[in-house]
C-alpha cells in the first residue's frame, strides 16, 4: 500500500465530472440545434445539418469519455480504500466492493455496502487499531446511495445528480485522507518495530 495523490484522484474525479457535464450539455444543444435547423429552413424541410450534428455527437462522446474517466478513478479509489482496512475486520474484499457494483439490480443494494459499509468498517478499524484519525460521518456515506436511488425519480433526478457530484467529491477527499492516514500510521508502526528489533 502506498500514499494516494490527492491532486491526481480529485483532479480526475472533479475534472472528469465537470468536463463531462459541460461537454454533454454542449453536445446536446448542438444536436437539438441540428434537428431544429433541419426542420425549419424557410418553411421547408431540408436534410440534416451534418456538420452541426457531427459536432454535437463529438462533444457528447467526449463528455461521456470524461465521465467514464472520472468513474474509473472513483472505482480505483474505492478499491484502495477497502484495501487499506483489510488487516482489520472488513465485511468484504476490495475486489468484491468494486466488482459487485457492476451487477445489474444487485448494485442498488451493494452500493450501500460499498460506501456506507466502508465508512462503518473504517470507523471500527480506527477504534480497533487505536488510530487517532478523525471518525468518518457515516450518514454522509449513507446519503450517497440514497441520493443515487432518488436520481431515477422524474423531476428530482436533476437536483439529485448535482447532489451526487457534491457528495461524491466530499467523500473522495475523505477517502484519500483516510488511506493516507492509515498508510502513515502503518509506516510509523513498522519503523518502531524495526527499531525495537535492532
């Protein structure tokens, strides 16, 4: 286990989410404009404005790629967060924590285990190992999967999507701090053990 770069992970997570949102919005506007220009030109129907359609599709695909990149870094962070507490009493392995999120329908349940369960196990890990790290706010980790479920509700979904981004950024920042704090604590313990053995 090694320390995580906050700039790298948050940069990709925040940058990917923000860039993806902006690019997808631009793409959507261009696609709508291409459809409007196709239907309304001097009261007659003309062919599709292929240049605008192509640009809109390109922006939308770039936005999707940026969003996927942000998700990949989020999954790597989740994996490393579970990996950091494996010498305690975790309820799952890093591979299961991430992998089960890709199982359709089961992932609606599993995201509670992957995030809220991690926060609970992490706080228990702090207590059992006697670490003086700041306890995690478990309710925040519970809120993430609840809001993800709410994002599927019509009219509520767009507000929930923005809340997901904000909460996920806060959680990602805390996860990086926890992994790095555990790494530092283990490094100190190993150094003390090495000195005692010599």
